[in-house]
C-alpha cells in the first residue's frame, strides 16, 4: 500500500500523505515523495497542495527502525529526508499545506517548507524531538525561527509543547486558521486561485525570498534584476501590461487576465 500518492489535474498538483494511523514519514513515503516531486516538476502543474488523510497531518518520522540502525545508516536516511524536503521547498510553483489535527516533528518540518500553511482550528504543532533527546533533524527549529523569531523557536524546541494553530498564526508560522470542516475547501480554493495566476512571477518571488533568507536584503537586491527582468518577456506580462495601460488611459478598472503561467 502506498504511503503517499499524488495527482495532477487542471494545472493543480496534489500530494496526499496516507500512512495510517499517524501518517508517519516512512522510508517508503520518502521514495514516493521523490517520485511525486519528479512527476510534478516535469508536468504542467502551476501550483501544489499538500494534505493528509485521517485525523492528523503527521506525527513525524517513523522511529521504529531507528534503534537498530548505525549512526551512518541514520545519517544516510536523514539526508534522504532533507534532500526530498528541500526539493519540495524549491519547487518552481507556489505550494500550500493544509494541516489538520496533530503536526509534529518531521510533519511540521515538511509543512513549514510550503509557501502558505492553512490549518484547521483544532490543529496543534510541535517539536517532540526533545522527548527523544535529539534535535529537529530536518531543519525545523531554524525554519520556525525564520518565521516566529529565535525566542519562540527556542522555547518550543526546548519544551516540545503542543502549540495551538491560533498561536502559530499569531507568530507568523502559519498563514490562516479556518474551521476544521472548511480546511480542504479553503485550501483548495487558494490553490485554484494560485493556479490561475502568473506562475513565473510567483516563482520569482520564491527565489527572492530564498535569497533574502540566506543573504539578507543586500543579496536579494543584488539578484533582483537578474530574476525580475526576464518576466517582462513573458507572455503573461505582454498580455497584462499593455491592457492595464489601456484601461488606465480609458479610466476603467484593470481587467482580470487569463494568465497562462508563461
């Protein structure tokens, strides 16, 4: 049975975690994630939704085989996870994670690599690694720090507390909290909207924010025009810019454009 499946339909890709009862991130799931990311990257998809079946998004890594593994084997395993998660983070399209129930450990480290996180109102997040005397192995603590600041990231990592969705929203870790019953509908609506947008511009924003994360404002400024100027040669800009000027001169509202992501 597959632990992770994917679909691509109408420019929208979907990745679904389905390893009951806790959607643990098994080695099999990582293999299937790699397959999904390759298929999605090669496709005409313009946006990606990550969601999970069941009551919970994910409890994190499948720890059952870890005690029998050598340090070298564990490192190889964690590097596989890290490489796959980083591929997801760098996909050339906007990504949305829809999170319900419990989102812990590696599940949280996967979710925070999405561009936008929408959570059900009863969702809870946390780093349980301290209960195992280890750290967030897949970059979770500093990605939380990037969003919420060092102090909160350290507190949550040290305590392994379960943080409610509303608190994570308040600190900027997640974007939006919705009623549990509306989660999939709200996330799907956002993904559909993004799939109709200027995909190349979305990807450029991702690239600029990644540069800002690693090198600050100066690094992003240095790369700005190399990243931004090619957009003016895109079909979407050639459609939207002249029509917007025409609408301005005619004192009419700017129309909605049927962007093609090219």
